C-alpha cells in the first residue's frame, strides 16, 4: 500500500487575497472549539478507509492556519494520536502568514508538536505586497522568519512569488536574494498565476511578458543552486535532506486523508482480487455547512478507472525533476509500463522526456513546457 499522509484544512483568514482561489473565508473571531470537535469527528468517519498504516506526514493548510491558537493544535494532535498511528518521525508542517504570529505563538506551535513551518512571504517589496493584498510588510516577514528560527524551527520554508504586477527582473531576484539571506531550509519560488474565481481573474493585472518570466526563472535557478538549494520539483527548492516529505508523497502518488472544510482525499484500497483501487473525494466546502454536520462531510467519492491512472500518475510524477519510477507506475496502474511507454516516444524524440529502464522524467526543456507535455500525454494515452 502507498504511504499515508494527513492534510488538515483551516478555512479562515484575515483578508482574502485577490489572487487566491483556495477555500478561504474572511472571519474575525474563530470558532476554535467547534472546529476542533468537527475535525476529530470528521477523522473518525474515515478511519476505516486507512487501515493500520501510520501517518508519515501532516500538512496544515488554509486559509491561514497560524490564526488558530497553539492550544488548538495541542488538543488537535492529542486527538489525532488517540485515533490513528502517527509515525515517530512524522513531518508536521504548519502554514503561517507574517502579521498573524509573534514569538510566543511560534513557541507554542513548536511545543504542540509542529516541526516544520511554511511562511507565506510572497515578496519583500512593500509595494508588491500591497498589490497582492497581503496584510504584512517586508519587515514583518523578516521578523517572522527570525522568530521561527528562535522558536526552534530548524525546518523552515519560505513561499516567494515572481511575475508580480509591475515587477522587474531585478526586483524578483532581490526578493529571492533576501529570502536566501534568511537561511531557510526550503524555498517555494513560483510564478503568480491568474486563477478563475479570483479578483485578479475579473480584473487582470499587468504582468511581465513570457520571455521576461523565462529569463527571470533562469537567473533565479542559478542563484538558488549557488546557495545550495536543489530543485526537486517545478517550484520547490531544498537544502540537502530538506525536501518536503508531504508534498513528495503527493507527487509520488501516495495516499492522503483530508479533514476540514473542503479538504480533498485520495485513498487506496485492495479489492477482492488483491488489486489496488483508488478513490478520491472531498469534504463539505462551506465552513458553516461543515461545522453543522462533520460526521456527514464526505462528498463526491470518485473511483479512478485503471485507464485514467496512467495519466494521473504522470500528472503528479512529472512535476518532479527525478520523475516517477517505473516501479511506482506498475504498482499504481497494475500493468507493466512497457506496454504503453512507447506511446510517449514522440515526446522523447522532441527532447521533452527521458525514458529508461528505471524511470520516466522530463528533461529541463520538458519541465519548462510541462503543460504541453501533459496535454500530449493525455491525448496519447
């Protein structure tokens, strides 16, 4: 069976950012105790699906999870450990936003068992932060990183965006330089994309052109490599041994159980013939509806047909610079990849894919044009 992760969604934030298409909702006072009880009841409904597999990683996303108190997380993890096995070395990540934390809060998160922090900085330029609708300024971001370190978080990610409205190449690289100077162990550096159902989608800002974005990326990649960061996924860079285990489980098509408003799950089971069956589902999206009936939160279960598994594995695995192993392809799809890999030869001939006797991965050019690679794969398979 694939490794198992747990995702916990906290759906509230101080202010909705104009680029955000996540399930997040502005709210003042938070219903912590009601949400805590709902999460644990939600979890109990799904325990029969996971078997005895231990949870290897936990990721708390949002919204803004750092709005919840340290005591909320202490009680939550006490409840989780009482209901399912949590690996002794589990990676437990919390997303935090500058402006919603202080030193004592970070210390409380660490005491609650959280051992990895992901801080949503986005930029160190106050003008760009205002354009993105962020509630913090550059100094607050720098302070938050220092406070996280002082609280004992030696596994720290910073989220940084480029291709921001009106951003020059020099400004984008200055953001990256400042992020590196704060000595995180992991950096997520990615292009601002305009998603449907967002303010930016209705009123698109002016972004750098595609050639400028590409030049900025190449310069940024060189800067990150020079600072000891290894690119292991399209937009993820880590110091040695500090890749995000939770996200790796996603990309390697592992299983994940999602609890909380709008959380998604992907769970594998064995059918009567011992063949792997994969089901996806999500939880009630609106926080008020979720709180009203957490024991009936599971929605839209969808079995993935074997014919679709090939593409789903590629959709995830080809995001990784190392790609996906043929062993994982066979385990997941239940068929020998040699039967269908020749269908992708056109992509190999175009210099976009590498196919050998152990794995399938994109070339650097293939990663640069991953959407086109996946579109061709979808048509072919």
